[in-house]
């Protein structure tokens, strides 16, 4: 069911790239609280650049980015967490020599000690699987467990929007289903807006409310996910037909 809340994350005619050259152009869509929106497309479509434009790792050439109603287009990358944005990168998403609890606490570094302890318990309640892993060293976790920890750590400061960059990369089919069907759904139910970039397009669409197909740096189509479940139609969009 589509959320009726106000958009938490808004991209308004965003063009971005590197060294003055645009990789993505004129991208507009929004993500509401308690909603998952996925961005899919062929390799080189600009999906990762889109996320990097939001996190300020790519240059925003034109357009605006709004978070919880506030313009963050010129906010420094290291201030985005404080403004309510969380990002789970594809790689290097946990500290492997630290325990699960220590990783979560680092995610909540801006909280006072009392609030941090309470927030760890809140995050564990959202992701019950973490409860039996708190004392484990992150480097000893399976791929799916590590990704769950990364998502939990991102949730620690209480963001309004979470960006997930290829969360199933390198995972087995079984772990892919667990991450997308269980953990992303648990994240959505926590009330945040979730923007998911994923290569496994049909699996991502199945857990999303909205789908945005990018081809050659532009949005090819944006529609409710339930209206785009046909693999042949998606293949045509990927090919730009």
C-alpha cells in the first residue's frame, strides 16, 4: 500500500556528474516515509551517480534535493547524517574487527550514552536477528548478516531516509531473498523512506512501492511497482525501446 505521508526525500530536476560532465540529467522523483522506492537499470545507467549526488560524492550540477522538507543541495557530506540521511554503501559497510554491538554504537556516535543504549535496543527490536549476534565480531558474520548489521548501523541516528546501494551484491540467492524480503521490509516498517538501488531488478521491484528505471543517465519511466512486473516490458525499457 502506498504511503499517504508527505515526501521525505525529493529529487527535483537533478543533474550531476564529475569534473563538470553530467552523468545523470533532469532526474525528478520523491520517496515517502514508510515507502521503498527502487532505482533499476542497465550497467552504466547512472544509478550509483544518483546516490552519490545525494551524498555529495558527485557534483550536483543543477536541481535541488530536499530531505524532510529542507533543501540539502548545498549541505556538506559530513553534515548529512545530522540532517537525517543514512547511506548503506555496497562495500566497506561495517567495521570487521569490531563486534556487532560496537558497530551499532559507532552508528549512533552522535547520541549520548543513555540514548545510545536505548537506541541499540530499538534497532535490535526492528531487526530481531541482531539480538543473537551482538557479541560476535563483524568479520565473522555471513554476507547476509553483515548487510543486516550495516542497515542497522545506518538506522542508529534515527534518519528520515535511508539509501541502499546494491545491498545484495555478492550474496547468494537465499541471502538475497532474506535481505530484500525480510530486512528491507523491516526497515520500511520502521517508518523511514527507503531508496534502493539494485541490479536484481525484478526482485527489487517486488519489495518496492515505486520503481524508477534509468537508462543512459535519464529516467526512462517512473510508476507504481505493482504496474511494472513483466520481465519482457522491463527488458525493453533497459534497452531503451
